[in-house]
C-alpha cells in the first residue's frame, strides 16, 4: 500500500533506485506525502527535505520536495532544489520542465519591480530588475523589451541596441525589436542602418494591416526627422490623408514638397514609438504604435499655421492634456475652416476627452457648413452613440457607409452599426449592415446573433459553427462554441449540446472563459462531473464568484459528494450574511433546508393517534376490536441514514427500529404492554424527484397481543407547501399520500389513501415557526382482514405545526404537530367516519 502512496503527488515519477526506501527516509517521505495530500505544503516540504537528505538518489523524493516548495509558495527554494537535483539527475526532462516553470514564475517579481521602477523614474533600478527577469526567463520577449525600455529611459543607447539585437535573435519574425533597433540607430545618427531595419520589418511575413501601418508611420517619423520628405510620402502613400494618424505627417511632407514649409533635418529628433504590452493565454504580447505628433515642418503661410496648430493639438493629446489639445484644434479649424481633417481632429479630441455632446455639436456644425466627409458622419455616429442617441448614430453610420470610407474604417463602422442594431433589438437592420460575401469571424458571429434575434435559430446555429471555423483567437473560438451550445439548448437539443461541450473539454477548449461560467454550461448540458471540477478549480484559484457557491453545492450534491456540497452551501450562506450575494430570504431558507437534509444521519419520529379501528393511517394494528369503535395508539421510530450512501441527491436509504402500543380501546380490548409490537426494517427511496418509498420490515412480538410477521410496503406521496416559508405569511398547501402493505405470515393486504387540501397560515404574532393548516380531507382504506374491506370518507380538519432546531446554516429540521379532523362516511365500512386526531414529533 505504501509503495503506491509514495508516488501519488507527482504523477510523472518513476522508480529511480534499486535500493528500497526504508527507515527514517521512508517515515519522512510518508509524512511528506500525507501532509501534501492534506494541503499542509510547508510541513510536506520539511519532511521531504529530510527524506532527500537521507536518500538523495531517489528522483521521486526530489520531485516531491520541489512540488511541496512550489505549493508552499517558496519558489526560490524550489529553484535551488531543482538545480541541486539536476546536478544528480542531469538532463532529466521532469526536472528541466519544473525548473523552466519555476523560473518563469520567479521572473514575474523582478519584472513587476522593473515596471514600477520605470514608472517612478528610477531607470538604474529598472535595468537591474529587468536583467534579473531576463536571467530567469531568457525566452520571454516581454522581459527583453522591458530591459530595452529601461535602457532607453536611461539613454543607454549602445546597451539598448545590443538588447534589441538579442531580442531579434530570440524571435526573428517579431517586428517589435527590429523597429526598436531602427529607432535606436536613428537616435545614434546611423540613418542607413535605421532604414535597413525599417525595410526588414516591413518585409516580415504575416504582418497584419494594422502592424504594417504602424511601422510605416514610425518610419515616416524617422524620415521627416531626417528631412527626407520623399521617403515619408512613399511610406504614407495609400492611406487617407484625413486619417488622424496620417494627416500631420503627410501634411508636413506635402508642405515641404510644395515649398510651403521646411524640415530641420536632424534625425536624432525622431519621436519615440509607444510600446503596448497585453496579457494573452500564450503570455505577454507587445506591439508598437506611432506616437501622436505635432508638425515638425516650419510653416510659411496661414494654412501651414493651421497645420502647426493641429500638430500642437496632437502633441498635447499625447500628454493627455486634452484641454490644450482641443484649444489648438479649434485654432486649426479657425485658421483653415475648409480643411475637413482639422474638423475631424477636433471631433476626435473631444471624444477622447469624454465630451461626446461637444463632439456631436462640432460634427453637426461641419455638416451644416458643407465641410463634411464620410469620416465626420462616422464620428458623429460614435458621438451620438455615446450620448444615447442610438437611432441617430445608426443613421449617421448608414450615411458614412453610403459615401464611402477607407476599408478598415468601413469595417469598424459596419461593426458598430451591427452591434448597435443588435443592442436596440433591431436584428433586421443588423442583417442589412453585414456584407453578403467575404465574412470573417466578427461579421459571421454577429450575423448569427441577428438570426437568433429574429428567431431563426437553425440559421444562427449554422453561423455559430462557421464562426468557430473562422476564429483566430481562443477567445473567439470559445465564444462561438458557447453560443452553439446555448442555441442547441434553446432548440431543446440537449444531447447535441452535451456532445459539443464534452468534445470541447476533451480538446482543452473553453479555457478562455472563466471556469465558473464554463461550469454553468456544464450544468446546463447535464455534465455535472466536469461542472464540479470547474467549480472546484475556480475556488482553488480564488476566482469562484460568491453567487456560484450555492450552485456549486447543488452540483456536488448531484454528484453524491455530500461533504463538499455542504461546504459550498455553507459558504453561500455566509456570502449572503456578508452581503456578497443578493438572494431573497426564501432562497436562503431553501439552501438551509438542503444543508439540514444533507447533514441528517439519524432521526426520531413519534406519534399518538386516535381514530376508528382500521381507519387511522397505521397498518400495524394488532387488536381485534370492532371496526366502528375508537382506539388510540402510540408509535415511535428511530432511524439511521448511512453517511456514505444514505442520501444520494435525495435518493434515500435508511434502517430503522419501531415500537407500537395500544393506549386505549373503546371496545375493551387489550392495551398497554401486552399490545407492544416491535419492528426492524429498511426503506429505500430510489428516485430524487419522486417520493416513492419501498420498505421491508420484520415484526416481532414484545407483548402477548402482538404478532411475528414479515411486511413489504410501498408508499408514495406528493406535497405542495408543507414546508415552512421565509417570506410568505400564507400559502396554498396540499398533499396526497398512498401506501400498500402486504403481511406474509399472517396474510393481510392493506391499502391507504389520504389527501389534504387547504391553506397554511404562519402565526407570526406568536412565532414565525408556528403554522396553522385548515384543510379538507378525503380518505380511503382497504383491509382484507375486515368483513367490509373498504371504507371511504371526507371531512374537515386543522393542523398546528411548530418547527424548531434551526441554526445559521440549517433550516428547522424538527417539528411538533397536532392534527384534528372529523370525517363523514362516503361509502364502505362505518370505520370511515368519526373523529381522527394525531399528535406527532419529528426530531
């Protein structure tokens, strides 16, 4: 047994020593594995270290030590332990894999320190931290780019050039380090090498149109700084001159070409590109953007002054000084009111400054004055969307599309128009805005949502499948898969939805969606096993939303993991108490009721009944009094519900012992101890959703008037409103109950039916746990031991029930009840009519 236990935490371990593990090394290892399994990782690390010290020749002990240190958060010690292990087990893939993972995590701290040092202007500290990050993660591009940024901030251009060259060797297909080296060469005065690197960057395969545009803009900055306006014109050829990123640059180049302005010709004055890094499922990915620039040309006329003002507006915008930027843009409009690009600049600045109403007014003024182009209509659409004028926004975008826009801008406007139409519940308009051919993922999935909005779900499903095939990123793919599953569920095609979900999980998909959200999909398609694993994973990561704890508890319950279900449900109850989730008191009560049911392992039911012989709902009558006389009996049951399997999502198994005794007999029959009847048995409720119970009992006599017998019993009940309620003070209540009993040794067949229909009233002035239930009752009885075997009755009655024993986490699990009825015979034997009473306690 222990030999198996000693390989469990590190799954890839293999035997690595012929000499068996024994003595103190064995004991230390056993302790380490037990502590690891219990989540006490620091103790596991300490004991594993003791075992390794005694038996350094066993690889699995080394792996256990490393895994324990990692789990305990002691990455530095884990890295040292890995290095030491590699000295003994060189080139071992398991050790090398762990070392790479540990170093990657170790690199994150100095990288974060490097970014913080840059933010506070401590360039030396930033360089030291970045070098440490590169040392731990030499294959991570973002760490090398962090070092390069720190060196540039420190004006260490030679070192930055070396860092850029090393980054190029690391990833020759990445344009970012290549463009950075071009910038550095430009700052060093080597225009030839800078141009060579810019050209090499543009020649890289697989660049997106956006990346090519940014490289060309940055290269044009270098050209303009060097006084090479022809190169700038060539680089910017093909882009609209009204493009906000192009207008100032091409304006300078054209002004110089037309002799209206001059350039300084100092290449070292080139503005620095802006680097943007973002986290993705594959790590940090960095890109470069051309900075916002002001005009670098010296104007020679009024038009040039307008261009200069526009350039100053861009410079102020780069510093996020939107007040100054807007004033300069207004000056540019005043100097050159006929230039639509300056109007567009002002509109864009007002939008960036969070002034959409002003942007809308500026655009409307330009349109009224006849200085509007398609771009201005497009931007007014965005302004109107932000101030809530969705219909006006869509009208402007329709106009912009009709007038014609550059390809990328046309795409953006179409997407905005489609999104707005979908958001305003106008799926038909969204369909009209989507191109008919050449659809990529973004348009295909939007068309699917439009079809869905029109109720054309089969067509929506087709497009969601196409969107999955067209997806580029994991996020896109997973979104399309999720939409397919939801649509299939709406079409009531749950098995297909389940198949897609299971296949996606098997392929490692849906990872871009939060674990808890994927868990909810799993619940919806009926895969509770995977759903619970995802809920557990989210909890381990600390990302499980408080609202999901209760759902995770019910999922665990359906998987028969009652201890886990109880823990999740209690966490949800705590979240309600702390204000972290908002559920009503009834939902809270139902959750507490579930906890009470799951934690119940034993109970005691006792009752005293009074009624006609053979008519009370008790098949164990042992006296032979006439059927029309009254009798009273006491009965008590103690039952046990096995914790391991007694409650499987509401399917119950219990064993019990019972005792019955006649207390009173109107006909003068035996009472007291001579009538004491013993019974032991077991019952099984096989279905979670249906209250059908099968029971086997062995009766044994404790008194002379009792009997020895064997009983098989089947019972079914259906109830509505019989539990206490937390919000309602009154509610409809009814239930039906029927059972069939067969005695085998003293042959007897009994059938009972009872239905109660009424309304429950919570007696709050006395106690919120006290409920009064007036009701009508119908009953039927069959007993083949009577001369008249059947009896039918109806009547009126009332019950008082008091619930008690509740805690913070459990609804009241126990109650005392008193019931009094009067029934009128409808047919059959006279035992059907008369007074029927019962007091009982369920504990």
